[in-house]
C-alpha cells in the first residue's frame, strides 16, 4: 500500500518526537493526534492526523483493529528513506526522475510527476496542478530531510547514498 499524505516537511527529530507520542498500547486516532499536538510542534489536530498517517507510511507506527500503536523501532536508526520511497505515493517516481535528470527544479519535478497523477485526483481538485505542485515540493523537501536528495537553491539533485 502506498500513502498519499505528504505533510509539511519537518526534521527527523520531529518524526522521532511524534513517534514517541503514539502509545505502545493501541490508541484511537483522536487520542494519538492529541498526544502528537501536546508533545510536538504540530499546529493542530488535523496536522497531527497527517503526521500520524505519514508515520505509518514510514513504518514508525502501525494501525491495528484497536487504533494506532508505536512500533518498536528507533526513528533515528530506521531506514526512513527506504520506507518513504516504497510507501509514499509519488516518491519513487519523483526520485527516479531526479536520478535520471541529475537535477530538477520544483516545476521540472512536477512535470516529471504529472503523468503519474491519477485521473480521480485530477477530478477531485478544482486546481489539481497547484495541489500537486505543492505535493511535489513537499516530496522533494522530505527527500532532502531523509537523505535522498540535496537542495541547491532552486534545484534538487540526488544525494550520494552509502
């Protein structure tokens, strides 16, 4: 399963704090979101919900039949880049385009991702291109945070991976 939610970029420390806010014993979505708001700089419950879903995509939390629970992985040591590329919609396509081109602006990256935007997503928004340009920029910025890309001013390029 690939997750579509791409919240505003934060650093890895924020992800670790948000993960720690989620209980080890499953909690409701509401409870987990309130805990994320209380224990991080997430500005609202809606923002916390986006980060909760993103944490699930990064394999830091899991949804069970009883709610969300923190996975017993260290966010500082987990391969978040791999989970991001595998499980966040648009990430692998964008990173493939970035590696092929060697560097891209946000607009060039959006052009590369455009063909992968599903029809239902295009029909869902009155200005789907603006929505997906923002999503593309967030994907690029998360790629930088997770060590998959480097931002050189207005251009992004692939990071050297070990």
